[in-house]
C-alpha cells in the first residue's frame, strides 16, 4: 500500500510541476531531389498544414495556463475525445489522460487541435526545467551512481533521456517508476527522443518519411516516421543501385532508438499499433518487458492468422537485430557476460562489424565448438536467432542482394518456414548448378552463421520433413543432439526414410560437406589434428592456403597412413573421417572435390545413372576415359575404398547377411586394411550372398583390375617388388603377369634367392586364384572370347568360372584367337591345378579327404589316383575324367 501511495504522489507531483510553453521548431524541407526507394516512399507522410509554424497553438485550442493544477481534461480542444475514449477516473491525472489518448485503438481518430495540444504538452515535459528538477529530486542517488547522467548539461532534456537510456540499471523504486512513465512519453514521438530530430531531419525529409511539422495526421504517435527510417536502413543493404544512403549519425540514432525500445514492445510505436490485435491473439498471456512480447510474436510470425502488417513490422525489427544484436534485449542481456569473456566485442573491431548478429553468432559458436563454456541462457537465445535466420531468408541482406535473380526465377512464393533457402540449396546441388557464385557463397556463409549441423531444430524445413524418420530411426538420440543428422544420413535410401526428408537432408548436407567445421562432431574430434597436419585456423576464421573445403581432403589423406609414413590421425579423428566418407559414398555431390573436378565427365558418361551410388560406379567404370583431374580424384577415392570398403555404405547394407555369417570378425576391426573385401570375394558363392552384394563385390573386383593400387593388400605386399621388377606397369592384370612370370622363371631356374619377396608371392597367389573365378577378371582372355561368349555361352553366368568352363566345352567351335587363349589357360591349369577354379570348387571336399598333404602342383595327380575310391564324390569324379580327357586326347600338345 505504501508503494502505491508513493506512485500516486509521484504522478501527482509530475502533473503539478509541469507547465507547457510554446516553442518554435525549424521548418521541414521536403523538396529534396534525392533518390527515394519506392518501399519507403509508399509509407511516407505528406507535409502537414501549418508547417511554417509547427508548434503554434491550434485554432480553437485554449492557451495552456501557467497555474498549478492545470489539467488536460479541462482543455476544450480535448474534452470531447477525452469523454469518449478515456475512463473518468483518469481525468484528474494528466499522464493517465496522455497514455489513454496515446494508446487508443488504431481506427479511432482524435481531433487535430487535441493532437497539437498533446504534442506541446509532451515536448515541454521533456524540456521544462521544473520537470527536470523532479527527475533530480526523485532520482538523486541514481544520478550520482550513473556518471554519464551526472555529467549531462541541464535544461535541455538530456538528463531525462540519459536516465531513460540507463533505466535497466535503476534500482531506486520511485526513480524507476518515474522513468518508466517518461519512457512511454518519450518513445511515442521521434521528436522527443534526445537528439534524434537533429540527427535525422535531413533523412526524414529526403525519404519523405513524414513532416517534422504538426498537421492533421496523428502526430503524437510518430512511430511511422521511425518505422520508415528503419525500413530505409535495412533496404540500404539489400540494393546495389538507386539506393539512398542514410547519414551515419542518423543510422546510429535509428539503431539506438531500436535498442532502447528492445525490452518493451509498447515503445516501438509502429510495431505496437501494427501488432496490437496479433498480440492479443497469440501472446495474450505473455507479460510485457525484457523483450518477451517481441520473442512471442517472432515465434508466430508465419502463422496463417498473423496480420500482414504485423508480419512486416516484425520482419523489419528482425532485420535491425541482424544489423545490431543489441536491438534484441533478451539476446544482449543473456550473452553480455559471454561476449565480454570471449572478446566478441573488443574495442579494436569496427563497430558495424562487432554489432552484427552474424559476428556475435560466429564468435560465440566458435567458443562452443572449442569446448568453452557459454551459458545455457545465452545458447538458448543463440538457438532462437539462428532458427530465425534459417526461417526467413530476407533477414540476411547478403542473400537478398546476391540471390535476387535465383529467387525471382526459381523460388518465388516460398518465403515461409525456410522453404526459400532450401529452394536455393536445391539449385546449388542440382545437375546444372543454377546458383551464381556470389549467391552460393552467401548461402555457405549463412549456413556457417546459423550452424544447423549442431542442432537440426534450427532448420525448420528439415525438422518438419524428417520428424517421422527421427521418431522411428533416431528415437534413441536425445532431441537437439548433432548425431541426429548423422543418424538420418545412415538411414538414407532405407525403408525408414521418406522422400521429403531425403531431399531436405541432402540439400543441407551439400553445404555442410563443403566446410568441415560445419559438422560439429568432426570438428570436435579433429580440430587438434587439423591444426597439426593441415595448418587450419579458428572455427570462424578462413585461410586462403587451406580453404574449408580442402581441410577434409587433408584429413582423409592422413587417415590411412601407415606408421612408417608417419603423421597419422588420432584414433577418434580417424573414426569421424570414416563416418563422413561413409556418408559421402551415398551421393557424389557430398564430395566437393569429386563433384567439382568430375562435373564434365558426370554429364558425359553418367547422365543416366541417377540411382544412389551409381554415379561413382560409373566414373570408376570409365576411369580410362576421364579427364586427368577427375581420374586422379576417382583413383584416390577408389584406392581409399580398397583399404576400407566400409566406406561404401550401400554395398555394406547389401552384404550385411554375408558379413554377419562369414566376415563379422574382420568387419568389427577398426582398421580394415582390405580384409573385409577379401572375405566378401571368398564368400561370393555362399548361400547368404544376394544379387546386390554379388554385383557390388564383382564390380569392385573389375575396378581393381584397372590399377594394382586399387587392391590394398596386393599393393602393400608387393609395392616394393613392383617398383623393382615391374616399373611403369599400372594395370593390375599386367602387374600380376609380370610378377607371376618372374616367380615362374626363378622357380624353373632353381634360383636360390627369388626376386619376388615371400609376402608378395603369398598375396600374388590370392590374386591369381580370385582372377580365375570370373573370365572378366582376365581381360586378355575376355576380350579375345567376347564374340564366342555371345555365340556359345550367352546365358551362362560369369561367376564360379562357368563361362570359362563353357568355352572349354565348346573349344572345337571357338574362333582361333579365343581357342589359343583357352588353350593357354588350360596349359597353365595343368601345370598349376590350383588355378583350375572349377576343379578346385567341385572337388573341394575330396581334396580335403584324399589330398590334404599333397603339393598344389600335384593336386590333379592325387585326385586321379583316388578317382575310383568308393568315397569319391560323383561330381568330382566326373570333373577329374574331363581333365584326363583333355590331357589324353593330346589337345594341349596339338594346340602348341
């Protein structure tokens, strides 16, 4: 009750001491010839009557009297409006009357004479020495504490404006109540804000934002003037040509006014009137103060029932926040300590840069990614504004400026909920890449500023599209965890994925993949390795020597180095690099270097390969035809796959049954070194093998034939031997022939120290046996017999050496070239029966039973000796007979 009495006494004191005196204001010059943007001019105010003497008493209005107890309610000019609009209990309090008439409904008009009387009254409230003396009296201790206010020149209204500026720091109760009331008065008219009129008069007139003089319009609520200037300020950044540049001191004044009105939306008069009904509809229970109503309205901005006028006003305010984060009270307050702690507002930075919302986000996000502690309250505010930037492209002037053409031609009408940005992303990853370079860069910058990789909820379009997938496939991961995106990628092209989610996910991942820092898990695990090995800079810094897109290439080059090669990645970092490689294998567009260097070849050779994984397979199939840069990238990637085939995520899915049954031990190893692919090759004809897995494994075998480096185990076992004995030979089949010939010659000549190393001879035998399983793995034989295969073995499967066996059985009908090749093969098999794939497969169990101790060179002889045993398998016995016939008919000799 005591507090209430103090407020009543304070208001009474304010009403008593105020006297109103007429002052002369300068004339407004509205005849400027400056370029005026249409968006601003349409909202401008025409010149009001009586411009020559804007503060002259209105006709019919009684002159304010210098007597104690003068009341607005007693003035004839306002009596009718007062009776109609204001409750009777307010009539005895001038400030209550003022507040009532000032906050009336938008469609309610008051008399022009009353408008003018109110204006005179308010202007004099802020400048009358007696009124200032009230401030000195009730805010005595506050003024002493606030040095800036204590030093203000008295008698010009600057003291009260200073107290308004520092109202958040006022703890004195009466002073706080007094300044709160004054704030409502000051912000109701731009001319009453300290220094504003002097700094912005020229721009107000040039932009036709309104007259500084009094007129018929509701001039005691000049929020439209400030709103007009705010729109001009944000438009300035969105236009290259025909733009009006607001004077620097006026820019500062506009942003300062926006900042001072940031805690209470009532103080943004234009927004207040534009959104009054929307506030009641969406935010009725939201208490005013500390920017809460702004935040509530921002959250409902794209609701269908939101009025267009309110939406426009909210967008303008959001654009001002993008220019100066202090225009958001909640953000500035929540992050004040963290900004200072991490030097995000250091003095040596240009004011315009450090004030940008993007700079604040990048600076604090950098701290978070480096493992520093940023308060939960600040991170919550950052999340809200990152989501805001992703929802509405128009809040990013760089996007508006650099992507205008693309938006007009391809993405018009998709403004809401982030759909425009995703439309632009789709253009970026499209076949024709319809984005200009500057638009692409603007998008990449926005993705870094908003950092959706760290929390999928920032991307509303993605969040809504993938909600069902997250609830089924990723429900074990907590909401907001960055692993959600990785989980979604793991389920790409699976039954749980839905089409809309697939599109939104790939659109976002296209841009994340072009900057390694945008995957927060990769960055956290690899930042030390990146600094040590790739000479990277901080999270929000770039380097021309090592641009963001090149860092990942650097990391994966070091991921598969041996101990002898040195400078390897840490275990945790390597695991993350492997994760990213698995994801990139799903879509060539997620590999920036591959897409950039192979764009021409993709169009030339692979335009019809549209299914997942087909494009890379196509490039591998045409390896010899690719241009040099593309061939190098595809070759390096294929070499990498040979060491860690798990990178091929689609192949791994297809081969899961076989892996679980026969290869789970090698698949579980963190270091693959080619063992898994070798196991899959050896398991090609197991019952668990399905067609997709078989095709994938065989394709990889065929690709390996193009370059011996694509067979990791063979490369590692024989690289020194190849350099010494087979220099300048690249194709695997040629390398195998070269080394095999060397081994055979050394064996025939009984050379004591064979030239081919033991480890290479062992792996060479594995390669020879694998090649004998499919005629396509022996290119010379395959090329020589293509015509005969089409004629005699057209419906015979390639695997299990069935085509080779078909050719052997049809040898009398074969062309001479093919006949000679088949003979050469048979000759080799007679000398080395282990290379007779069909014999070894059909007689596998009999070899174990009868010839377990026999030398591989004598395998056929051993089987012949046991051919008539009662325990001999009939199919094996039949195969032995076939081989005997080949020998006994002298066919081998005659073909020589």
